C-alpha cells in the first residue's frame, strides 16, 4: 500500500502564490501596526482593563463566529458530487 504524502501542494498552489500571500499578510500587518502606533493616540479610548480585555478576546470571538459559520454551511449544503 502506498500512502499519499501530506506534504504535496494542493492543485493550483505554487511557491510563487504562497510567497505572494505571505507578502500580502506581512504588508497588511505592517500597515495595521503603523496605524495603531501613529493613529491610536488620536482615539479617545480610556485605558481601562475592560477595554484591554475586549481587545484581547474580540479577535478570538470573531474567528470563532467565522469558523462556526463555515462549519454550519459545510454541513448543511447538499453534496454536489452525488
């Protein structure tokens, strides 16, 4: 029995497209970081522990909602291959 390697790329995925994606994420991260650093002081958000907690927990909750929605539609969409 031969096992298929789990390292093989998905069809259509090339090293160039992966590098492009990584560069896009790095640039977006840098822009967001600069915006927070330089534009953040202009926002009138009080420095409270509740605000800090919201900033820490909110990204996790957003991703939870996105993945839950994807899972819901993945399970409740009829299989097209049948």
